[in-house]
């Protein structure tokens, strides 16, 4: 396993027309830890993930993966810099099997080069077999081993969420960004997804977790950043954030903070 790297966000600003969605957002997500990102609907959480992974260009500010500045990379180069994400709308390949969905998450292999297929077919076939074995191991780690050949569309929503996390694990990124993994779930499905998120930290990954369920977020996070209307309101340990008066004012009465 390569060494974990911190994710550093410095002075990020992003405007959509008249709306300042992110304003001077700065924080560090420490290496090998889970950083929880909280905020009400529309606070800018997904926009920040989109900026970090370069689906959106910031108007100002920088993003660093360890020592490497990634702000100028194109979206397709971000995976090469060791970042991978999930989406709020899962974006699974519904008509493919679970195994195929995870295979598509793996870093690109030689089998995708026509020249490699023509001139080193044995090596390509060997690599294909290795990839399938790796994908099965990942599915097993996420409790989906018995669903490898089932279509993604046929899974319950909870299992689809687990599959999106399995596909994320396949990318073997050092920094993972996970957007609302438990939304729409309840009961045991929440627990399964929460332990799947913890799995990334256990593997030494740096995790940025967006999560509405405060119990889940506080239980999983080592560090918490609160976004309010596009700005960092405060950050600290879960215990500090739980007792922070400004946070309580925003969330109390809405049943968010116990
Ligand atoms: N592509 C876009 N064009 C215009 N406005 C956008 C765009 N993406 C997001 N916004 C706006 O920016 C603000 C922040 O949105 P964002 O999706 O980042 O919030 P969020 O914190 O992820 O909310 P939620 O908890 O509902 O997922 C919202 O007001 C949203 O309507
Ligand atoms: Mg969002």
C-alpha cells in the first residue's frame, strides 16, 4: 500500500451566475483519516467535490493531493493523481453485472490497447483474468460476493450504494470522495454502508465524506468541516462540532444535532 496523502483545499471560490456557491473554502483532510463535510441542502458540498475532482473549474483557489497541485489538471487526469469519487446519483451501469461494474472501476489496463491485444495477447488474457479475480475480491470485501453475476439494476437501493463503493475501491485511489452514501437508506442498510465507508480508512485511504445523517457522520469522522452557504463555518473533532453553538443554531430544531 502506498503512503496516504492529505487533501488540501485552499481559497476555493465558485460562482454560478449570481450565486456564490463556494466562497474562500480552505481546509485539510488529513492523510488516512475520514473528514466529514456537513452542511444543509445547497451549502455547496457537491460543488466542492466537483471542483476537487475537476468536473468543475474553480474561479479561484487551489487543490493539492499531498504535495501535488491538481487544480490545473483535466478531469480525466484526476484519477492518475490518485483521486476517485462516488456520485449522489449513483451512475452505475444498470444493464451490466456487479462484476462488470467493478471491472469498469479498475485502473485502465493493457487490454484496452489494440496494439497490446494484437501483439501480446497472452499477456492481455492473463491481465484480464487478474482483473476479474481482483474485482471478485473487492465485491466480497463489500459483502456482494454472491451478486457478482447479478445485474446492477436488480439490486436493492442499499446494495446499489454498496456496489458504487465497491467500484470506488476498484479505482485504488489514495484519496476518495464519497457523496451521501446513506441517503435514501434506513436500518441495516445504513450500517452496512457505514462500515463500507470505514473500510476505506482501514485501508489507509484519505476520505472526504459528505453525509446528511449526523449520527453516521460523527461516528465515522476523525475531522469535521461545516459548510454554510458556501463558506466554512467551523471545523474540528466530532465532539467539538457537536457542542459548537453556531452549528447547533443552524441544525437544532431541524432534528440534526443530538
Ligand atoms: N451546475 C450548476 N449550475 C448552477 N447552479 C448550481 C450548479 N450546481 C450547483 N448549483 C447551485 O449551487 C448551490 C450548491 O449546490 P450543491 O449541489 O453543491 O449543494 P449540496 O451542499 O451538495 O446540497 P445537497 O445536500 O442538496 O446535495 C445550490 O444553490 C445549487 O442550486
Ligand atoms: Mg450534494
